[in-house]
């Protein structure tokens, strides 16, 4: 028996190292995390008891702080998915409509994505606390003098601004690649037939870039559900715990506040199952749109 007679053996041989690392660093920790979510382990001592699904029941029924973080995260995800993709697609359309300086604008808009999320958030924290009030004082932009991180609504807006600024450039590159694949003869034919700019976009460009939209929405869903650094560095979950997302709540529960590792892992598994279900539904629905297009 040779590799030539059994092609699957050669495929297995090439993929085995990657599968091994995937199993060791992702599959095994996931299974271990699910097991510990069924215990009362505090993360330090070897002794712990098996408590079944009581951690899950407690988190979903009698933990108002976690329920708040769950609803807040869902609100954040909806806003980020819509806003970040809309801005990224608009930027891609604007850049592709230019005949000169495309490379310059692509580079400038993509640059925030090259900076560490934590560092860029600290930069924005400085802007919100020091730069914005000074601009409001010396210019007519009085609306900039706000408690950007001291009130719940403004703190939410601040996290949205930082996230969109940091991630829109990456999505823009994907949309630009999709726009470059739209046949020019279709757009020219629509223009000759008298189609308006909106009709060309809605009936020609949008269906043909639907695969890119599927990918970008998928990426945005995953990243926004797991958001941690921006909230941790900018607001710390405050004021109070009004801006506490699920990932930060899990961190506080397991490491910073209560040292209930098993309970925190149960919360993390709830987030894990949420991401799987929502992204599966999103990909399924959007794939049907691609087929229809």
C-alpha cells in the first residue's frame, strides 16, 4: 500500500500536525472547560465537587449581574455588526470609486488594525479624558466635553467608537477584494440602461459581494461576542457594572473577584454555545442569500 494508491493517507499525513495542535490546544481545553463548568472548583485546590448543571441554572436565573452583561453584550453585538460592516462597505465603495491614491487611503484606514487593541484603547482613553475637553474649550465643538466613560450611555458609545475605528479597516480590505471581483461590464451595462447609482449597488454590486458580507458578519459576530480588551481598558466595566460584557464578567468571577472558577467556566460555556448557535444561523441564512443572488 502506497500514498499513491491511498490519497487520503497523504492528506492525513500533511494535516496530522495541524490536527494534533488543534486537538491539544483547542479541543482538549474545551472539553476540560465543559467538565469544570459542572463542578464547584475554585481554580486553586484539587478538591472540588460535581454539581451538575446547577452553575448554568444559577447563572441564567439568579445572577442579575450576569444577565445584565448578557443583555449588554447582545446590544453591543447588534450595534457593532451593523455599524462596522456598513462603515467598512462604504469606505470600500468610496476607495474603489477613486482613480488615484487608492493605496494611500487603503493603508491609512487599515493602519488602526495593526495596533494592539489594548494600546489603541489606552490612546482613545487619553483622547476622551484629555484631548476632547481641550478641543471643546478652544473650539466650537462643545459637544466633545462629555463624561465619555463616566455615564453608561456615553461609555457604551465610547466602546463602540473604539471598536469600529480599530476593526473597520480590516473588513474594508475584504470588501475591496470582493468589489474588485464585480465584472465591470455588468456595471457599464446597467449605467447604459439608465440605472441609478443606488440601483446598480442594490441589484448588481450587493448580490455579488454577498460572500464577502457573509465572511465579514461572521468575523464581526465572533469578535464582538468575545470583546474584552476594549471594555477592560476603557471603562473597566463601569460605571458600576453597567458596561460589563460577558467576557469581563467571566474574568471577574473566576480570577479577580470571587475565585469561583467552575461557575465562571459555566458562564464561559454559555457564551461559547451562544456564539456557535448564532454564527451557525447567520452563516446558514447568508449562504441562502448567496445562492439566490
